[in-house]
C-alpha cells in the first residue's frame, strides 16, 4: 500500500528520502518526507543554503543536496504538509535530536516529557523537549531528544493533558 492510499509512507518510499548513513553520521541534516506531486515549493524557496534544490516543475518532489544542508531547520516551518524534519544522530552517544513541525496547542516547554509518535500517530516512547522555536507562521519547531534507535520512527509528539492523562 502506498502513501497515497493510507497516508503512511512505505519502507521503499522512506528509503528514497532517507539521508545516506555517511551524511547522518557527520552532521544534522534534513529529511523531506514528501511523496505527492503537488504544486508546492516553499521548502526550496526558503532554504538559505540552496540545499533543497530548485524545482524544474512546481509539481516535482523535493531533492536535497546533503553537502549544502546545515540542519538549520528553516525549511521545517515553510512546509504546509508538515513533511520536513531535521535529524541529528550525533546529539549524544545514545540519543538523537529530531526537529519536528508542530501546530497544536498548548506548546510544550523545554525539558517537558511528551509522547513521541510514529507516522501513524501511535505512541512509541516518552521523549524530552530540548527546545521550542516559535516561527512567524503557525508552525513551531519542536526539538526532541529520542533514543537513536527510534530516530527514524518518531515523527511527531503529543503533549499529554495533565488533568485527563491524555
């Protein structure tokens, strides 16, 4: 089943957009999980380093020049599809840092434990918020610390309601 049918990318689709291991081992880098050819290019237009390559056609899928990518995350908030993440596999010996787009309220706070969710919205683990970056638009960027083995699995968070436990 492809992402077009259920909204969740297949292993093959993810393999096509996953940065090479040698790049992930060196530095923070963007991962663009965009799989539909639709007229959209703000990620390329907003990348200050030209790492997300200009589109030949407005309907093209994003292509990344990983040598140019600094992992700054400016492209994250520009994506209307919430499909862009930054992975930093060098955060610590056992943990990775993931920058995820977030448009819910309330915003989490630095140091807060939140639920790390997979691409289907299922809780995978409790993760810590390392940083909250508010942007000019409605999309904030939440930096979360996750176990390295979950860095390719966790793609969103849920801020638990302290009163209801959900």
